[in-house]
């Protein structure tokens, strides 16, 4: 991933947003439940209890009518009703005699019943607070404050068809306590649900966001023109994200192919425009330089061949020397012609630049290994740091040609400590590859001419190792065909040649 992409920070991830939304929704629902309970549950519970006491009252009325009121079976049924709903009841006859009771303080409850029947009389010690909820000809439903216990009761009292006086009541404190217990239970369950739900949400969001983050990383790599990252989808039971990942993989492959074609076509177009006006001049210059460079070896070959033909020498050793000179010059001419043909193809645009993505570090390592024999012959020490893979856009074959020319040039001019150092430096989307060798710096008046065809700084030394003066011209032509920078820099103890490439 590029530096710019890695510096981007997600302000708030989907996982956090899901978690916040879940907690807010759960807390809101629990709060709403508590508010609704506070506002309506007591009323609902009160209505329910009103139905309970009215049902118990009606049950007593029905039992007294059908004659089952005095049976043991009905006593059991009545006790079950009281236990089930938490109510108390008493039944008095017209003479105030207790017929049935489920209260532990039946006498006090009977006094309360008579107070309700006769109203404010002398037997009441103090007035009671009542809130009548429902009143008919046969019964009254009310909420009454018991002054003795300072508690409120929901009561129904009246006279049934058989003349019995009935009172059924339940404590309001029990209702409110039940409501409080219910609300506390709801709060506890809600908090527990939030905790458990948050844990499950973290697990589920991790499972969901993991492929999304992977797709995000892949898209960032694609933005930086790195198409090696691929999404790994499930082979079976694919979901929408897996299908999206497969589509992104296909898009990545299509983009990589298209970009390669576009870059190749773009380089071809640039070359056509840049070379169109230079072709004629290059041809003239090429013929002139070839004639000049071939003049000396041809003259040497002709001279030594005539000497052999005319019998100037007759000893075998001298004849072998003449033959060696002819072979050596012919070999140099062959090398020169091959290099000139390569240079000619580059300068005339006949050689297509094939742009591709490759690891420049591995290319350097491979060449250094292949040139070990030459390095040992020169007793050179090669230094190169252990760089991580670095991908560039260029013609890999031609860049290897540039590396070969720089490296062979460094070996041929090696002196002093005998060190060759290869370095890479990244800056502004490019990498600079430099090849340094210890030895004599290039004279300042020659710096601007070393890239010219057939130019030689030290002709005697060039002659010694068989240099043609074309290698750096080939470097120049290759780098300009890819529209990249190149150059040379002098140091006190040596010379550094460099070139630049676009990084991926």
C-alpha cells in the first residue's frame, strides 16, 4: 500500500457505528418500556385486580344462589382463589355473624365493612380516605386508606342476592411492589441484553467487516496500480460480499492488462513524436560515426594482413602475433557493429518498448550473480544493501541492458579500494538506481560528452579493455525511450552513474 493510502485514518468504523446504534436502540427501548410502565402499568394492574375482586365477589354471589356456598368443596375453591390472587374476603349475614373469612384479622375487616355500609357513624374513630372507582346498586369498588396500617386497599363490598354482606380486598402495596419488581427486572434484563448483544454484535460485525476491510485494502492497492492483491472468497455458499470480491478480482485483472497496453501504446506514441524530426539527422550522424570508428580497426586489419601476404615476417611467433591482432580487431568490430545495431534500433524507434511491472531489486540481484566471474577477475568488492521488493514500470529487458552497461563500465574503470556499490533511493513516486565505483573521477570537461556516441574520456584505457564508446549512448537511448532521467556524479574517490524509474 502506498504511503498516502496508509496515512488515511477511518474516523469511525462500521463496527463502532453498529455498536453505538445497537446500544442507543436498546437503551431507548428499555427506557421507553420503563416510561410506559411508569405511566400505564399501575393502571393496567389496577384494572386487572379490579377484575379479580369483582370476579371473586360474583363467584360468592353465584355460589350462594346455587346452594354450593356452604359446602367444603367451595371452601377449598374459595381459598384457592384467595391464594392465587392475594386477596382477603369476609362474608357476614344480616346479623353481622361471620359466615366465611380468609383474613387473619377478620373482626377488623368486618368493622371496616360495617363502616362502609353505615357511612360516617360514631363507631368510626376517624374519617377514612376513599376513592370510589365504580358503584352499582349491589356493590361498590373503591380504593381506601386504612388508617391503622396506613396502607391503601382495593376493595369491593356490597350485599348479594341472598342477603349476605360481602367484602373482598387486596393491598395496593403489593401491586406497587410487583410493579417495582417488574421494572427492576426489566432494567436488569435490559442491561444484560445490551452486554450479551454487544458481545454478539462485536463478533458479527467482525465477521461482516473483515471482508469489507479486505476489499477496502484491495481497492487501495488497485488505486496505486498494484494488482497482485486478490480477494479470497468462499468456494461454496457465496454471499453478496464474495460475489463483489470476485468481481473486483476480475476488474483488477482487466485494469492491469489495460494499463499495460495503454502504457505501451503511450510510450510508442511519445517515441513517434519525439523521433520523427530527428530521424534524418540521426542517420547522417550514425553513418559518420560508424565510418570514423571502423576506420582504425579496418586499417589495422588491412596493414597486418598485407604484412602477412608480403612475407614481412617469417617466424611463427610473429605470425601468431599478427593473426591475434587481426582476430582481436575483427572481434572488436563485431562487438561494435552489434552495439551500433542495437543503438540504431533504439534511436530510430524500431525497437518497441514493452512496459511491464517487475521487481527492480530482484533484477539487480540476478545480474550481480550472473556477473560474478567478471567481478572476480577484477578483484572487485560489490556492496548492495538488503532491500525489500520494489516494483517499477519499465521494459525489464532494456533496464537489464542499462544495468549491464553501468556495471561493466564500473568494472573497467575500477581503481583504488576496488569497491562497487549499488544503491536504491525512493522519492516522489520514483526510485533512483545508482552504480558507484572507486577510481578516478571523470574530468569536468568530459562530463557533458560521455553520453555521445563513440566519445572516450581515456582513449588509451578504452583501447586496453576494448571499449567502443557506445555503451553509455545505448543507456541514453534506452532511458529516453522510456522518458526517464539518468546521469552521472563525480566524487573524490570515484564515479556514480544513475537512472530513475517510476515505482508502482
